[in-house]
C-alpha cells in the first residue's frame, strides 16, 4: 500500500488528504478503534465521523461506501507541515498494521 497523500496549503493550515480502502465494515471499525487508542490522550469528537485534535491541528476520519468498498476519507489540518506529516505517518502505520493482521 502506498503512503502518498495529497498536500496543499490554505493559510494558515497545511492540508493532507488520503482515502483508505477496507473490504468490510468490521475492518473499518477496528481501524477507528485502533486510531482512538493511538491518540487516546488527544481530544476526540465523534460527530459525523471521528475528529482528533492535536497541538496546532486536527484530523477527521469519515467513511463512505462506494459500491462494495468502504472508504475512509482522512482530512488533516496542521499549522506545522512536519507535525502533520508525523501524525499522518502514525495513521498510516496503524492502517498498514491492520492490513497485515486481517489477511
């Protein structure tokens, strides 16, 4: 799985976006649960998806169903690009670990 993501800048935030694909809703819910655990010391909000706040930024996870695939849309906003990239790397690490354990 590639770890490339879209990056843009909309003052004052760096925006990082990516879609992750899941083959079942159970796997998606496991991913969300693991993300909650990975960021359990951060403020979390669960209205229309999952939003997790971190210093100088936040990220939002929301699912959508496209035919038979479950897609998790990740939208990350960070005032410091490097911090946003580190958070994104953590998210991708959880995703990649989940893919290895569900095969």
